[in-house]
C-alpha cells in the first residue's frame, strides 16, 4: 500500500482538568447518519469501492513504517500497560479532526466509551494497541487507558446502540474488526464483525456521547467513517 507523510503535530503538555472530566449529559442525541449511508449495502466479507482489507503483514508495516504518518509523542497521562507487538496507535477522525479517547471516568453504562474528542495525543487515553488474529483476519483494539478491549454494544438501545466501549478483558466476536485501507486517500475504515457495519463518528450528537464511535454504517460514505492512524512514540 502507498504511504504518505502527514505534517508534524505540535503537542502540548497535559490535558486540562476540564477536558479530563466526563461532560455532563445534555439533550438527547439526534441521528447523525448522512442521508445516503444505507444506500449501498456492503455484503459480508466484501469491501467498499476503493477500499481493500488490511492483512497481518500490512498491519505490521503500518506499525513499523516511518513514512506512513508522522509519529506522535505521547506525554502526560501514564500508560496502563505496554502495547502489543503492533505498537500503540492513535485514531484520528477525519470528520472532526480529533483523536479517539477512552472515557475511563464515565459512569456505567458508558464507562470506557470511545469518543473522538482530543485535539492532541496526551498519553494512554488516546492510545490503542491493534492486535492481529491470523485465523479470522481481524484486529482487536485494546485501550491502553484501562487495558480493556473495545467492544460493539449491539444490545444497547436507542442512539447508544452499537457504541464502541473499551470494557472487555478478552477479544471475541464483539471485539473484532476488519480494517480497510484506501490507497488514494491514505485513510482507514473499521467494520465490526458483530453486525457487519462500519464504525462512524457521531459528530452531531449532543451530551456525553457527542463524537462517540458507533458501528452503524452500511458503507463508507465519507468522513463519518474515515480515520487516520498515527504511530505513538515515547
């Protein structure tokens, strides 16, 4: 796969207390699904036009490459555990230009919710290990903030259905994703193996689930489902 280099990101020191705290619940979130998000159903095992599956060798190359994205230095919060052999990565939403965070301070049932809300990478909260499974050709995402695997909450109801949460101690079907790459865009997409839907960032949600990641799109329709991956060093 062709790789491009992103501009170096300037990192500040620590996240302020106001950002660390879980936001207060606001009005009920409304549907952020773009109008055509179910227009073209992607069959199980198939890939959207212009996208190809990432395999184990590709994932290793992503983690080891120095020309894919400029590595980010993570300082501030202490990592809960070292990453696996793929190395820690940060996930940046193309929709709002913010990095995914594990909300470890949220109360149940949203403890560990994954939201794209950090402007920079400060440490473990924005760090994820991508663990490859050769048998299923899938990845599991393990949050370094709480040592838990990211699961798709299929049994949640309402607007929280299929939200991503770092809450599992093992990686099974709820925690498995197919990773896709678009060579022309040099961007990535994730599809849950639990419901065969792509992960989207809910930019228009309000309250504590604003910017939450949810496996809810039948196709990659645009920036809602598109992400950058960054190496984290230091």
